[in-house]
C-alpha cells in the first residue's frame, strides 16, 4: 500500500522564452513510465506511492529538464505522508 501522496508543479526555465509545455509533457512522461499511480491536474500532478519512489521520480524529472536544455528548474512539491496508508481516492471520495 502507498504511504504518500506527492504533488509536483515543475517549472523549468526555458531558452529564449520558448514554450514550457514540451518540458512539462516530458516530466509527466517520466511519471507515466514509472508505473506509479498518478493524476494530472491543471497546475500540478499528484503521485500515489512510496515516498522514496516519488522522490526518485522527482529527481529524474528535474534531470530531464536539464537534459532538454533548461538551465535551471523550480519544483514546487507537496507531500502527504502516512505510514499506515495514503490514497487519492480515499481523501477525495466525498467530492466524487
């Protein structure tokens, strides 16, 4: 069972003001390729899994931004950690 919900908004600096969307698409692709459960929202993406796995994914996302040519990256991260279990569905079920 997952022990963390981790939301991330990744904000790569782009060269010459180019569109940031291809960078964000690549970051989401990294999450998708990890196999972890996730949901994309307009301003952030939330992952559900083991905290250490989520943090490793965030590291890979930041590294990918640099590989794409971004000179630096800001990552805004929110973490809900509960060793007894964390679930997006449980936390939001009353709103569905």
